[in-house]
């Protein structure tokens, strides 16, 4: 998956969590759900970057593994 595709997939969730967090009372259920959503989105990026880094290392260091 490309960075552009991942960004497009997360755009709606990010917009929704921003609005829920900004326009609801501090500590409300909506804010807590927003933080949980934010955590999930950041976790997806961590997984994406980890996989991308692993693939890059395989290509850079061990080209024989790809044959």
C-alpha cells in the first residue's frame, strides 16, 4: 500500500476525530473515542513504516533473498 492510499483511507477518520475532539466537552465519551481512534491511526502508521523499513533493508542488504 502506498503512502498516498493510506492517507486517503485515514482522511475521513481523522476529520471525524478532530471534530469530535474539538467540539465536545472535555473528558466526554466522544473525546475518549476520538483518542482511541487517534491511537489506532497512529498504530497503523507505525505498522506501515515498520513494514516499509523492513522491505527497504531486505532490498538494500540482502538482494539474494529476493531471487
